[in-house]
C-alpha cells in the first residue's frame, strides 16, 4: 500500500500503527511542510521524501524488542543476577480453544490477532509452557510498557519499609524541592501510587494533541522528564478521582532517586533483580539527562518478567512470611 501524506498526525493508519506499538513520538518524523511517499511492508513503514530528486528511503523497525535501536537514549545494563534462577519445566499443552462471550474460539487465532510476542505459563513455580512469535526469542529484551510501573511501586514499598520514605501521606515537595509551585507540590505519595493525583492529563495515544503525545514529542526533542512533569497543572482535588497519569509514576521515580541516592535501575538491581535470579541483563529508556523512564521504559526478557510475577505469587501464597525475617520463598531462595 502506497499513499502520499502531508502530515502524519492526520493519517489514521499511521496513528493506529504508532499506538499499537506504543510509540507516541512517531509523528515527529514528519513535518507539516514535507510530503512523503509511504509504503507499508511487513510491519515496517518506509518513507521517501518527495522533495529529493534521488530516492531516499528509511525504515522504522518498530518492534518491541528493538527499543535500543529506536531510542538513542538508553541506560547502562541492569546486570543479570549473581545466582540466576531457572524454572523447572513440566510437560503441558495449551488448549486449542477458549471461550469468550459464550463462543468457542481458536486460541492460536487469538494469539495472532493480539500480536502476541511471547507467552509463559507458570504453575506452582514450574514452567508449563514457553513460546515466542514475531521475531522474538528467549533472549529478546522486550519493552514492558506500563508493567514497569509495577516494578517502581514495589521499589517505593521497599523504600518505605527501609525507612527511606517516612510516610506515604507525605507530599511530593517534602522530597523534591524543585517541585514547589508546580501541580505536584502538595500531591501525596499515596495519591501518586493510586493514580489519584488530580493532575490534568490526557493519555489518549490516538489523539496527537494529548498530553502523553506531547510528552513523547518533548522528550524526543531533548526535554528532560523532570521538566515536563513540572509543567503539568492540577485539575481536580487529589484523592477524589482516579485518573491514569503516567507521569505520576515518573514523579515517584524522582522521589525514589532522591531518597536512595541511586538511579532507579541500580536500586531495582539491588533490591529485586539480583534477588529473584534474573537470567539476563535489562535496561531502561532514559531521557537526555540519563534518568530512567520508570513509567514504561523497562526492557527485559519474558523469563525475567515471569520471575517478578512469581515473586508476587509467593507473597500471596506464602503464609506468615513476616515471621521469617519478612522474606518469601522463590524457588528455594529467601527474598
């Protein structure tokens, strides 16, 4: 399919493609003053600048495991664990059908429809199934998107437990002096964690004028995450309305770095990554100042994501963990 467009924001197919791959800044590639010939081939868009006499094509391989090739700013590696944990495997076959709204549907068709890149099934700590699609493999570092928020909230809980954060009812400005006189000044840590900050924010990825797309464009042009967060305004009384604001998580990351004196990636390694036995290294997207994108920029393998999920299953099903030095059992190791 070829088409000529004047501005990417006005082209629904490209906007849908960008949203599917969670690339909010894809429209920055164009300019309203330029025209491009666009050809879609195998999940890539090839762009030809029609102003040039010579053919000039470049491609965007917007695969979720190629983030370090798409973004020029990524962190130093989060190392693999000193003692990697390998799941025991047991034989298991996925069912061929699943039921949705009373209808029997093909599971393989469903996985393809939702562009599934990888799937692991765990039961009682054993790996029953593991498979990859769309060019992914065991060692692929796949972007987590907003699953990264769960890692950050866990680290905030650890910081509270260690006494680095006094109370989740503390206001942002207690830990971040430069956030005084901003929309976040009096927002509490609790309301950041619960996405009830009251910050005015539109997170519609298909709306080119939404705040999340403004954030993508601003960071692509070099604006630090911190500066963007400080530009946001309060729209509602905090604690009265739950509204998804990704920048709330990033502000939590600023607080975490303030109290730990470490980048998010280093605190993650020390308190979680190394202890759950991560098999591979990982990394974050960063801004131009090297700050980790805690709101959605973690990249890791599926097996290591699964270990984080297994950790929570251990917390859920291990009784009286607090009586055993506040630790849980993950594959025979105490965490």
